[in-house]
C-alpha cells in the first residue's frame, strides 16, 4: 500500500503535467483575445488620463492662477477697473463676467483688438462701444445667461471651480469655455471666458502616444474633432457638430456610442469600423464635475505587443510542448525518488485659511514653512520640495486634505519670502511642475493650488481630493507610497500597501 501511494503520486504528477500543458496551451490561444483587450483598454485609459491632465494644467495657468486674490476687498468701480486690467494683461482670454446673487453685474468681451464692457439695463445689454462695433459682438440672452450663472453659483463650493459647456456661450463661429469661482465677498462670482481654440491647439500639438483620434464633446451632445498638427502649423478652425456630421468615421462611431450610452463615459469601450477593431475612452476635464469631456480612440492593432501577436501564440505553444516533454522526461528519470516522496506527507479665502491655521495640523491639514528653501541649511533643497509633494501624495491616497505652504508648524504665517520666487505665478508654476514630475499630470484634476494673501504674506493653499487610483511619489528610480496617519504622512511597506489595495478595492472598481 505504501508503494501504491508512491505510484499514485507519480501518476498524479504525470497527469497534472499533461493537463497543465493542455490547459496553458488552451488559455494561451483562447485567452489572447482577453489579453489584447485588457492591453488596449489600459492603453486608452492611460492616454486619456495623460491628455486630460495636460489640459487641466493649461487651463489652470491661463485662467485661475493668481487671479482670485486680485479681486478681494474691492468696491464696484474698482472691480470694473480690475477686470479691464486683467483683460488687457491676459490676451488669451475672450472675456470676464461678474455676477452676484441678483444676476449679471457686468461683462467684458474681446473682439479682435477691441475690449468692450457693458452691463444689463431694462432687460437688454448696454455696451460702451459704438453702434458699428456693437454689431461685431455676440447677442447676449440675459434670461438664459443669468439662469445659467445662478445654477452654477448654487453648485459651487469654496475652493472649487466649475467649467461650463463651451456651447452655452458662443458667437460668430468661435466657441468659448468658462471657468467660474466664488469670491466670497458680496456674493460675487467671477466667470473667465476662454476660447476653446486654446485647448484645441494644445491637444493638436500634444504627444498622443498610441491614440490616433482625439475629440472634445459636451453634455449638449456636440462633438469637435481635433486633427494632429506639426510644430509651426496652426490647427484649422473647428465647429462642434452632431455625431453624424463628423467627417472621420472612427470619431463619428465613437461619438454615436457615447451619445447613445452615457454609461460608456469614463470607461474604455470597444467598437468596429470597416472591419477594424478600435478602442475608445473619455474623461471629464475636471474632478469636481464638468460638462466638457475629452475623448480618444486608437486601433487595437496599435497596442498589440509581442506578447499578444500570433507569433507569440505559436511560439508559446511550442514552448509549452517542449516544457511538458522535459517535465515528463524528468518525472520518468526520477520516478523512484518521486514514488519515495509518496511515503511522506497587504480652502480658499483668507478667512478660510486662518480658520484652518487656528485648527492646527491634523489628518486633513498640514503646514509647510517653505516650498524649496531649507531654513537650516540656508539654501534651496530638493528634500524640502519632496516634502510638500509627499504630503499631497498622502492626501490623494487618503481622504484628501489641505496643504498650506508658507506656514510654520506652530501656525505662524511666514509667506514665501524665503523661497524668493519672482512672483506668485512663478511659485504656483513651480509647484505644478513638481507635482507633474514626481506624481504625474493625470493627478492634476484632483489637486487645486492657488495663492492666498494672509497678513500681507503669500501662502500657497493646496486642496486635494481623493484620487481614483493609487498615487506614488517618484524620486529618480524609486517609487514610494504614502497615506495619512493622523497629522503625518506615513510611507507604507509592501504588506501594508497590499492591505491598502484590498481595503480600497471598491474604490478602484474591483480591479486593483
């Protein structure tokens, strides 16, 4: 009986080798389709995240950086003067709207080199330009516009910004997008108007990777194709159209599917055009809710690798046969030993910032004295920069939080003087570059940084919301994972990171 058990073990091993070879061979052939689909879905997801992050950084720099504090504590006349100054300084802006709880107060629009300001009066809009120049300006439907602004105001919260559809405001063939936030004083809301052509130009020149088709679309179910251009070229003006009016058949098919099934938005999806398999994906261009989306499409063949090609299948199948034959040979050679074995048995306003400081550091709030200057060493230090990025990474991986740069551990407001930046814009740009370099641009929509003036000092307030994927701090060849533990950012071990993924599985859609 003892030796019968040994022979049984040997026979079992032989059967297991044969069955394993058959199973692996079958999976290699049958499972290649799933492998290809997973690779394509991942490529689409990564492509749209990277491109969306690039757009988010662009819009923040063009519209939001350094503007909000310029409008604090001003009366009506001063606000008008400030609006005109911003429009003269920021030539890429198409206009600015100022509204309060009672409706639209004033508007400034750019038409060529002309700046026109106006205000509502007796149900119409009065401009400060000649009749001839007024004909060059778009008509403003006050009822529709003020309803939109009131709805937007109701949805906004301090520290957040809102993007509206480019096709809510348009005139003479040029489309606009808007970025709005509350000033927190007199109930005012600022709405900056940017031409979509700025975003289109950025995307047309961007490195698309494997993505061959790019397009923008809105809740109005209008789509805009974005052709690729080379350096020195200017993208041709595009108009937003319905899916059946798109010239490119691939973009048209993807647009049709996104319009018919809103559940596809935010997830990779598969479709066919002229017998070829394509993959599409989309992403809203803001973490706080948005009616503007970026879409991409790429052929499945462009992301096939050596591991998903027919050569691999045949080669892998041959290797399995050879491995099975070798295993059977070794089993036979060491049969006696095998038979012998059978015998054994892981906030935004100065008042808001002051309240945060008064509350002290905790799980959702942390202070950093400087952004890059090492006070003890008396010079700029990389370790100081990484300390701020580490805190942001920990917030992204936890429940979010606020980082205040320019505030000591004791809560004293010191500002950014030690960092010696040329101006506040340079400080914010430096911070955004650090975030893109050490965390990744696709996490930009989850991070909102701006300068707040407190006690005559400039403080960078960084608001973070919980990201939709684990964020790593990349420093050279190393990657580190941080999460918040009380008032500190703690680096997780491999075991702890594994437990983190298990506990966060529902957050990442069960795929992590």
